[in-house]
C-alpha cells in the first residue's frame, strides 16, 4: 500500500472472558477504500470490526490485547477516551437501529452530544446535508418530525448511516448492513457505500461473495479467529492461495 | 386408532383447561361486581344528606348578645338557644325541658355553625327571622335514609317513638329536603357523623403519597440505572439485588416501626405529620420502583444502547437520552403501582401516629394529619350507626382516587411510549 494505512492492527487479540475470539491479527486497512471482511459464521469478523472503534469492550468481560493504530495513533493507548474514538469512527449495525425518536432527532443526536452545531439553523443544516448524502432527503424532508420507526427497513438503514456520518467521522464501519434488507434496498445501500468511499475509508463485514465483488476494493479473509488472507477481491475470489478459503468459496465450510 | 384416541385426549385436556380459566375469570369478575355493588350500596348515601327547613329568629336576647357585638361575639353567641326557640314554635305542644332536648337532638350542631357563619358575615341579620336548611342529626338522618326503622324494637334504636313522630311531622309538612352533602368532601373528621368529612384524610394522603413519590421515583430510577448499567457484576451487587427484591416483600408495618424508631424517636420529627408518612411510604415504594425500572431497562433492545455508544455517547449519555425515554412506559407503570400501593397503605401510618383525630385539613407537611385508609379504619371502629355509610363513602373516595391514578397511568404509558408512532 502506498499511502499511510487508515488502520493498522498489530498482533490484535480479542477475548470474551477466557475465550480468545481473535488470535493475533496483524493487518493494514487503506483509507478511501472499501475493505470487506469475509469468512464463515463465528469466525470473528464482527469482533475485529468492533475492536476498530473500541465497541468490543462494551460487551461483558470483553478485552483486547495488542494494538490498533488509527491514522498512526494507538486507539488503545491509556490516555485515549473510547468516546472520542467512536465519535471519529462511525459504525452501522446489521439490523437498522434508529432511536425511537423523530427522524430529525436521530440525525441530530451525534452533533448535539458533541456540540458540533452552535445554532438551530446550523444543526438543521447538518441534518439536511447528512440526509442528502445518503439520498434520503427527498423522501423524508416533509416529515422530519415523525418517528424514524415509521420508515421502511432500507430507509432506516440509510437513516442510520446518515446518523453515523452526521458527526463527520474519518472512517465508517458497517457490520453486515444489508443482511436485513431486500434486494432493492440492498442495491441502494451498496450504491451509497461506493459513494462514501470518496469521503473516508469504509470497512464492511459481509457474508455475500457477490456483494464483496460488487463493492470491495480490498478483502480480508478470517477463519476461526485468524486472518488468513488479504488481497483484492478478484485475486481472492478467482485464485485463492489458502485451502481454507478455497473450501469456503466452494461451499464446503462455513 | 391410537392416534385418534390421543387427539381426543389432547382436545379434552385443552377444553378442561379453557373451562377452568373461564371459571376463575367468572369468579374474579363476580367478586369484583360484589365488591363494587356492596361498597356503592352502602356508601353512596354518604354523598347526600337530609335538611330541615327552620325559621329561626336571631333575637339578640335569646342569643345573649350585647349591643354592637364584635365578630368573635357573633360567632360565639347562643345559636343553640335560638334553634330551640324555633323548634318550640314549630312544635308548641312540647313543653318539658327533657322533651325539648330530645327534639333538639334531631338537629345537627352543624345548623348552629351555619347560623354563626351567616350572622358573622352579616350582623344586620340580628333581630331578623332567617330561614335555614338545618342538617339533621345522624340518628334522624339514619331514620330518613331507612337505616333505622320504626318497626325496630324501641330499646334497640337510638330514637324514641316521639322523636320519630317529629321527624314524620316535618316530612309530612314538606320541610325535609335532600341535598348534596358537600361537607363530606370539604370537612375534616368530626365526632358528629353527619359533619364528618374526608378532606383531612384525602389531603393528608395526597401530601404523604406525593412526597413519597417525589423521594422514591428519582431515587428508584437512579438506583435501577446504577445497578443495571454501571455496577459491576460481583458478590456485593448480587447481595444488593437479593436484598432489594426481599425488601419488596417486607410487611409494611415493619416500615412503620422503622419510621417510628428512626424518624420520630431518633430524629425527633413530629408525629402524625405527612412528612414522616411520606418518608416511610417512600421506603416502601422504593423496591417496587427499582424492580420495575430495572426490568424496563433490561427489556430495551441492546441495539439502542450500542447505537448511542457507537455515535460517541458516554455511558451516562446513552442512558439519559435514548434509553430512559424508551423505558419510560415501564418506569411510569412502576411508579404508578408504587403510588397506588402507598395510597392504600394503612399499617405503617398507624405506627407513626397518622391515626389521630384530625378536624382541620393539614396546610403543611408538618401539620398533624390523617390519611384516607386510616380514616376508613377509624370510622369502621366508631360505634355510631351513621359511620357505616361514612366508612363506605370514604372507601368510594379512595377507590375513585385509585381509578383516576390508573387512568392517568394508562394515558401516560401511551403518551410517553416512543415505540408507538
């Protein structure tokens, strides 16, 4: 990789209690690209993803060893507040999780807690630009005061992405963002992800080979807690070097 | 064949189960209807009373008033004598003092208070003849309401035949009026049943219970948040949790004893005060609110908290903003259940002395006060037959308050549920 990497994991291990879910992963993730994490269920893709913005430690008895450097700075240094990390690195989950509030208040949540808008009009501007960014503005601009729970699944997921980017993060983590969506909504969200790549680095966990092929620039393959292969989707999908990847792609495991 | 027999057996079991459910439902409904009909039948009559029209001459001499009386003198004048004169005029054949007394016993002292009030407001009435609707005494009222009958054996009833004749004479002349008994809602307790009211009890209850909720709701919700979201899972918090759950099952009289020992004796707070009652009731309500608030927080989807944390909210910010409002319906339900529990509680209030006779409704949290359920208890103990309907009447007021609270709770649950859009 030519540029300085966005993330660099150095012998990163993640634990749930005594169970080592991720075993000493070392890798680099480039900025302004879509990186896909793939692998069989339970292989630790989501765990690594959650370690990248220090969400992993919110689970009971979870802890992390090793380090994650974000733009060169160690996220797990003792003086780093996880709250600041999460403000810089947005995250979207598998199931759309809008707050049971109005559409406006959902988007305004981040700017409000981080004090990013000094006036009401500035806040409204931020909400509008975030909604425009995800292509939701035209659909919801006349019902910003209505509950976000009234939106369709695809709209909710785009709303949640808008909520994540309203704080102007420097990276976005997506944990199987399309697995609860129908094909049409998936297409819209995928198009959005391709656009967002111009703004910041995107890391996406996905189960779908087709989706990875459509949107990923880089691909990391995990297998039972270990990172076993990294490369371009074409390279991995057409010509995997590792037997375990080949087995997975052939449908023999996972 | 075997399969068919099995199916028949399963059907029969299901039918038996459903019938049992129906029977228990019918039993519960029947009991409720019995309760409501019983209480209403006994107590509704407490909300009206009988009055007799009298023409009373406010003669200065009869009232033993000097010229230019002050307001205090006007209030303290001998209206009893004036009423006796009026009764004597109405029944001239009654001569003996003993009989006159028996006649006057049919009129409530409330009539004297009415006259005193009117004269004090308008001293020009002295020397004039005024018409008053004098409330009848409790025994006369019981006769008019049919609770004392002429057919009862004379030695078993509190009115003589002669007294019954006088009441009948009034009724025959059309002097008896039925009126809404506003005094029942506006007055404090009284040793005259016809003048006794629930105001002191209602106010005392509302102050004490309001205070209890003011203390217990914020404390309970804060404790629930602390235990559910912040406290580490260890021996100490397990121990705390077990104890909080047990606290909810502690008999309420124990809390009363605690209140007596700790607040009244040790801290020297006044007895009978709604302040102490409120604190004791808050201790009782606290476990209810903690348990239901924890359950409400635990029932929230994990994704709600994760969503807030992933946006860079601190743990407290995540709790305060998306989580507490989303848990509001459950928390409100817990608070209202606690409120209703506290409103119906008698035992702890007895121990801290909120059981005394209180004629004037309290005006501050330190004034001696009664409570509605305590009033029910006191009146139920009273020997006068007229207190039977008063007791049931107070129960009606208590149940109405509870019904109102439950309606408010149902409304609040719907109003504050962010998942209903």
